[in-house]
C-alpha cells in the first residue's frame, strides 16, 4: 500500500519549523522578570521625554508608497525567473508576461490618477496657484 513513513523526516522538519517561532516568543515571556512601573509603561523616544500624545495618526500616503514599492518588488521577484528561463518557455510564456506587465501598468496608472503617488498635496496646491495666479488659495495654506 502507501508508504507514509517515508514522509517522517518532512513531518519532523515541519514540526520543528512551526514550533521555533512559538518557542521564540514563549520562552522569554516565561523567563523575563515582569516588573511593571510607571517609568516602564511610558513611551520611549530615543531617551527624550515624550511630549503630548504618543499615539498619533500617520498619513495614508506613507502606506500607499510602501504598498506601491512592495508591488514593484514582488513584480521583480516574478519576472526574474521568467527572464532566466526565457528561451525554454516559448511564446506562451511571453504572452503571459505581457499580460502580467499590462495588469501592473493598469494598476500603476490607477494609483497615479487617484493621487496615491503624490507626496505633498501642498506642492500641488502651490502649483495650481502659480498657474491660475490666484492668491486666495495661497493664503489658506502656509
């Protein structure tokens, strides 16, 4: 019948690789002393006393830039093996890659039109003011 014992080494490897992250978080929690004090519960800002509320809201554009960078990074990861094995893959793989790049370009154009790639909206407003010559919009923004 089936020889399932041939996968025993894989099962052991899987068990060890799954348990290592859990052990990495569990062991320090059990060994480390837990002495909570008001000084330990304050936010740490490079040794400087924190001023104001430490929980601030970041602008969404930081996340959008990170997302666009991640997509372009993953694109490179998918295109590199294709480029290495281009001669063996043939015409069908070429068409698939063209479709893949087209989908990525459509996503980039969409992000561009939505303004996800604009770093500073203030710069855009200043450019619009310079084009129209209106100073009323410039007074509302420093």
